[in-house]
C-alpha cells in the first residue's frame, strides 16, 4: 500500500505555530484515523503527516467545513474581533451561521440574526465562518505567512490569535496608521481560530485572557507521543471551560496563575500534564490600550513543579484544591484581596522553591482569614503530607 507524506510549515511564532499544529493534527485525525503524525515545533516544518490517502488534505478540508457548524465551536469563539469596515460597510455571513452563533448581547452592537453582524465589533465565530466560506483547500506547503503588506487572500492577524503580531480588539485598521496590521493567508487565520476554539481557553473579563497548554518547543515528537498529548490538551481545555468561570484571573498576581488554574484539574489530567512536560502560555490583553500587558505578548510557565506538588498530595489534593478554589473565587472582593493574594503568593513560592516555611505561613494566614471568610482548610493529614513533600 502506498504511503503519502504531507508537510506543513510554521511561521516562527510561538503561539501561532502551537495553534496550527493542534488544529491541523485534529483535522488529520478526523480525516484519517490511521494517519501518522510527527510534530517538530520550533522548526521550519512543524508537522509531518503520513497517510495511505492521496486526498488527505481534501478530507481535512471537508472535516473543517463540517466542524464549522458546531455550537461548541461557536460558543468558544464568542469573544469580539475588530473586523470593522467603517464607512457604512458591515460584516456579513451566510445566515446559516446565525443558527450556531451566540449573537450580540450588548445594545452597543447590531445583529439582525439573519447574517448582518454590524460594522465594527463582531464575534470571532462569524469571522471564522465567513473566512472559511472563501477557502477551497488547506495547503501550507509553500506559503509566506506574515506580511506588513496586504495581499490578495491575506487577512489581518487579529488579536486573540497571536499577541506579538496582532493588533487591538477595539481598534481597527483605519485607526492604526502608525502601526500597520500584520497580514497572513486567510487559511491560516481560519486554522488558528479553529485551534483556539478546541485547544485553548479564552476568558473575557476586564481584560481578555487566553490560555494555551503548549507542547515542548524544539522537540521532535513521534505519533505515540502526539496522540495522548493532543487528547490531554483538549481534556484540560474542556475542564477549564466548565470550571474557570468563577475565578477572577485578572485579580490574581501573575505568579499565582499556575497554582490556581491547575487546582481546577483532576489527578489523571495532572499526571498527564507532568508526563508530557506541558508549559502554559498565558496571554492577557489590556482592553483600554488594546495591547498585550506583557511586552513580549505572553508569559510562559513550566507546570512541572506545580503539577507534581498536586500529584504527590494524592487523595489529599482535594483538600488543597478546595482551599485554593475558595480563595480564588473571593479574590475580587476588595476587603480580602490583598490577604488572599498574599496566601496564594506564599503557596506559589513554597512550591517553586520547595520551601516549607512559605507553606506554613500560607496555611496560617488562611486559617486566620477563615474566621472572616468561608474557606475550606486542609486537614491535619493533608498538611503533614504537604510538609513531607518539601521535607
């Protein structure tokens, strides 16, 4: 039986290439369950596929079109993009998209539920749906992906796809004369939005926050490593989509984000995370200034220390999970914010430095705070287990 090899090139951007690999691998699995995947993030060729199908890319494209009609995808892409045309030009899509789209809930924006999205702020899903309707194939074998000059078939690389190359959410081309857009082929933008929907978590509060769990950069990963890793990332993303809504991430000190977010997982997910050596790309956007809060565009953390701490707690993990969740869900309250932040910071430093004194300080502060605020405190056995980990 003949075997056909397909190669896909990256753009050299940490966030973009990660999402592209996830999206293309997902579609390859949908098109041919027997396809062999090889990842090489950080290299020119980021993905190599081997399949007995000579029409694999056509099947991947058909799978992409089929997946576009999904309530899950539409819900994950409910954040706004700055597609605004100005001068009376409105964003329009096929009315079939309105069946799945969550629509616009604010009176500030217009939406007739019949394909007319309005002139400026548009949910990411109609942008994805409209741009997909212009595509005829998936082909990344010979593409020059990034450009400051708009070409035929190229679209603005919107914020939420890559912080380094993107522009703001609330501002659009005509207001950015001094900072021109970065453009990329339309098919890349579609694939990025698809990857963002299924393999990342987007939170829209006072800031726009994006979480991506990334595979090791620069490593070559064979099929036996790729498949469980891809399933793990989707499992984590799905769990976050259910449990992260009660946490005010924008009120958390940046150091405490891994501690807080990983407390939302279960032990099997933590075990997989530790084994696969995943890191977290944390991307936060200043909505008023319409720029990333970090000059580089994102924070990247290794999750091994935090994951192993929770994992080594075993069944006592649930005691710490409940305590961290109670603290994080109350961090928005002004009268308790600084004290909660102090506890979470101490816990984070205790884990990263394996420092039992920081751990004891955090537990003492939590006990004092529990007299004023309802907080689940770890039991004696759980505290002894945590101390043994650092001892």
